[in-house]
C-alpha cells in the first residue's frame, strides 16, 4: 500500500484530484468508481476547477457511483445520484449516459445484477476512489461483509446511519434509509487501481486498522492490503494512529 500523509483536508483534496486527473489523461476512455459523502467534496471541487480552466476533458469518462440508499429515487436531494450530478456530472463534460448509479428500487437481485453487468460492459473499473467509514466500511460494505460479495443490498450499521444523519443533513434518524445498494468488496477489488481518502481524527482508528491491522472481514478496508495497486491519501489527523513507519 502506498500511504501518502498530507497536512490537511485541502492538500488531501488537491492530491486526490491530481491522481484522478492523471488517470483520465492517461487514456482516451476511463471508467471511474466514485464515492459520495463529505470526504471527496474538495476533490470534486478541484476536478471541476480543472475542467473549467480547460485543463481536464471528461468526454471519455464513464462513472459508476459506489453506492446508493435503497428506496431513494435519483431525483431525491439526499440520494447519491443527486449528489454526483450536482458535485460533478452537471459541472463537467461527462456525456449523458456515461454517468451511472445503481437502480435502488424494485427487484433487488435484478438491480444488483444490472449494476454488475453495466460495470462489466464498460470494461471494468480503471480506478475506484473510496472514502472510509469510522467502522472501516468501504462503499456500504459494513463490518462482517464477506470479501466475496459483488453488488448487493445491505442493511446499514446503526453507527453509519447516525454518522450520515449528522454529516449529510438528514432531519432525523428516521429519515436515513435502513438499506443501501453497494458495490461489493469483490467488485471494488476488481478495479485496476484503488485510491482511498481519509480526513479527520474520527477516521484514524479505521485507517490504522486498514493499513496495519490483520486482514479481516470485521474491518472491510483491510482487504485493500491484498490489492496490487492501492494508494491512500490521508491527512495528519486521519494518520494519527498509524505507526511511524507509515506516517
Ligand atoms: C459513500 C461511501 C461511504 C463513505 C464513508 C465515509 O459513497 O461509499 O463508504 O465514503 O461512509 O463518508 P464521509 O466521507 O462522509 O465521511
């Protein structure tokens, strides 16, 4: 694992955007797996700035959101589809039809199959960008999820619903969906390259576990130790619990 520790959130965001931009510039067509949440907002801001400055062309970019709350329509303002459109897709030149998010209603098995098929049809993921939960989740693969899972419907951990309620502006906990559809661990591990971002002291224990702990389904991000091309960009707060060798 390549662990890059930067001073703060701003530096993490700039570095992450540079990494994504380098992937986009490296080929004519790039398939990205993309996270939502608070961590990547600065990265998206910088990618949009690069595009507006004429430095980055998204016409060959295909995106796949990593996850979605089950039951929220893509028009719902708290949906991850809405997030991705407003933070990135509608601000750059990704052609209509090249931005993907999972179907999050109806037949669950069919929705999961459909998402895997779309990813495969796109040629697989060149780069997946991840945030990390305080409990070590990646995507919405909560502790205890089998490493073999592909896209699946998950019950969100209580701590995740609480964190999302506080962090994402839900009115109260009852408004936070109980289920989500998420790329599985095996889907994420199938990406050619992985970039994980973390900022803040509340991520420190999960980051240390992911990098230096045992590979265990109890800390889903620890599986990344087995991926051949993983970079973590973490700020000093999130690197707090790493041993000096990594930090
Ligand atoms: C969101 C996702 C989640 C988040 C994680 C961290 O699409 O897949 O795994 O990356 O919950 O969320 P933030 O960045 O809000 O702390």
